[in-house]
């Protein structure tokens, strides 16, 4: 497999994550990202920024390992199609794993040099993989990282921060809440 240039890998992961986030979010007026009013903003991020290397000279394939659900994978396929259409010569090859299998597959890939170019990691794994040297820092290296960071919720972005550097971008965030029935609780 041809080694994908770092600049292409960094741009691709940023664009895929931003597109997934944009596709799963809604606009302020309640419309979804698929509405025409939101498409302009999404199309602005589908085009990969130019790099110092001539990326159009040769096609590249970027591997992406993930643990997304069926509906998420369906949406990811749509996002990848849009990204590839906007960036001829860059192909994203997704591979889906069961959550319980991904970490072992990543460790095996790291050991034999056959791991993915990009992956969707559990936030708990970032420090360990960063310490192993398996992750590339994004801050100061990835084109437009500062622009992306300014537009990302700080708490979600912080989940990818380790030893002074950012090693990833958040795909999503969730809020854990406790719902309880007061009358049942009082009766217990």
C-alpha cells in the first residue's frame, strides 16, 4: 500500500469529521444540513485545502476504521461520497468494526504497520495511543486546524488533548442526564 502523505491524511480526517458533524446537526432555523440553506456551508468544507505537494498528480486511498452504527454508517457513506466528488483523486476506504474489536485491531495494525490512516477512537484511548506514537498531532501541523478549533466546543475538543497537543477532532458529543420519577423514588 502506498504511504499517503501526512498533509492529505490530516485534511481528509478533518473534512470527514466536519462533514459528519455538519450532516448530523441542524441549522439555527431548525432545518437540517441537507437543506439548501445549509449546503453552502457544508460545501465550503468538502474541498480539501491545497497543500505544498501536488496531490492531484496521483490518486491516494485513505483508510478509515470506525465503530459507527448502521444509521451512522449510512450517513458516513453519504459524507464520503460528497468528499470524494469534491476531491477527485482522494478515495476514503472505511472499515467498520464492532466496538469491542477495534482497539485490538488498532494495536495489531500498529504492530505490523498495517493500521489505518485515520480512525474513530474512543476518547479514553487518545492518551495511550499518543504515548505509543501512533497518533499525529494536529495543532501546528494540520491545515486550518486553528480555524476548526475556534469553531469547536472547547469541552469536546479537549477530549483529544494530551501532553500539550491535540491528536484528534471530536466527531460528536453527548450529554448524560438522570431522569427519575419522583413518586416512584419517594415510594422506594
